C-alpha cells in the first residue's frame, strides 16, 4: 500500500467528529425509544418466553449473509424479529454497541493475508459499517437465536477495510475543505467590517490568503491520494466511485449511517404497532 504523502498525515489521521460511526441499527433504536416498555416483562435482557416462536436451545436460524459472506445487517435484524411474536413489546432499556461479525476471539489482531493485501481481521470486524447500537434485549436474543456468522476470507476482509478507509478519507478531506472555505469567507467578512487588524503597510490579507490556499492544496493532494487508492479496489467492494463529485461523496458516506433504513423503518413500524 502506498504511504501517505508527507504533510498530510495530520489531516487524515486527526480525530474528526464529522465521520459517521456506529451506523447500523441507529434508526431502529430511535424508534424503540419511542415505544413504551411492556409491564410485567420477565427480563429486560431477553424477550418473555411466551413470545418465542422458536426454541433457541433446539434450533438456531442461520445469520443472513451477502454475496461476500459478510453479515447482511438489515436482513439479520428482520430475521431475528421474525422469531418473536409480533405482539411482543421490546424493552427499550440499556442500548449497547454490537459487532455484527462476532465473536471477537475469532478475529486476529495480527496482520495476515498475501503480499499486497495485508489485513488485520480485528480491524475489519471493527469498521463502522459492521457495527451498531442495539437494545441489550435484542442483542442478547440475536446471539441466542442466530448461528454464529462465519469469518469471511482474508481477501474480502481486506477490501472491506480498505473501502471503508478510502471512503472515510475522502469524506474527511471534503468536510475539512468545506470548513476551511467557510473560515476564509468569515475572515474576509470580518476584515471588510474592520480592517484595522491588518498592519498599516498592508492593504490586503496576504497571510490569510496564503494560509487558506496552502490548506486547500493539502486537502486536494489528500483527496487525489485516496482516489488513487480507490482505483485499486474492485468495484463490487467500493462504497463510493471515482466519478462522484466531492459533495456527492460527502453525502453518500454520511448516509451510510442510515443505509437500508427502509428495512429498519418496516421493523420499527412492527414494533410500534
């Protein structure tokens, strides 16, 4: 993998609160929080026994997978919901982070894979598109009633991880560029109102212009760097495409927080019915 161009590391690696995280299931949680808790529930950590439509001690349902052998999150949630009586009211207490690729001990922290495709399985498991926040009751029931999902191939894990890193990098470059543009505009507006902050021998804002110009140049270089990495990812794994405008890439990555929300909406409607 190519190294990051010099001078861009801080832009790429610095923490940014604008990057979406913990995407899967957030829409469902918001709906669950609006549902009243059923009186007399046996436990807030597992659905009441009368509502069980399957006996998890005797049978488990397979975890739905996509074509790459990775957990299909929305399909998994729907499948789990189908094992409980629709009349049951789920507990909305204790929201927990959940990794849909479980168990943790099956995903090595060592760097594996053939030359040119290095991947840490634990890092793959931890990427935002494969995580979510679920009510503990739903999470516990999911673990109890579904079969443990298989570990994908090293190649799949590499491309999933790389696709997310590239999409996130492009998102950050675009977001930070917009922030700098707004700062430059605001600075110009303030100087137009009171130019006395500039020294007497200067009638323009050369320092500010140079600062913002250099910042935009760094963002542009970082953006091109990630576009080059994107070209090396097979199309079926890409989260964004090279022909997308920066604005569209930003919106696309931002919407990953609610990807598949139409399915989650249907689930939430069932819960609230």
